[in-house]
């Protein structure tokens, strides 16, 4: 089982929520400062941003290996659209490490969303 921090279409009520079917929602959570979101159309991309002071809001889930493999496929990890990395979370979950997807492609012309992707 793997803990995953989701911030976009994988959140509850999100367009890709079906990929999380049968997995365990743990809690709403937030990254530490240093991450921010851009809009890529109907889905967001999170990147590291050293100037960010808020972090990104999302959800902490525990998923099984089959789900994790499916998420990697959905996010285009092999195609280098997103990379899956381990991050820590902000209070009160500072002890948690979670996997999350960081966007790897160009953000030119993309709108800055900031801390939250509305589902
Ligand atoms: N799905 C992943 C990354 C971006 C997206 O839309 C997520 O919800 O975390």
C-alpha cells in the first residue's frame, strides 16, 4: 500500500475519481510551502515553486499497487508528462510522506491557479 497526495482530478468529486474506487481516503491535507498549481485545461499541474508561501491543498489517500500502476499510466509517467515523487505534508501531517505527481512539461501561457484546484 502507498500513500498518495492528490490535488486535481483524482480528488473526491473530481473527473478522474473513478480511478480511486476501492481505495482509502485518509484526510484532506496540504503540502508545505514551495509548491503551486497551474491550470492545464480541465486538470491542473503542480510544480515546485521556491517563492510559494502557501502550498497546495489536496487529499491524502492510501492506494494498492494496482491502483498506483494505473495512476502512473493516467498521469503519463512513462511519457514524462508528470513524475511521481515523495513529498512531506504540512501540519498536522508533517510526519507523513506521500507520493504525488509533479508536472514536467511547459507552463508557457498557462494560468497560475495557486493553492487549490476547484473540482
Ligand atoms: N490528477 C492528479 C494530478 C493532476 C490531476 O489532475 C491529481 O489529482 O493529483
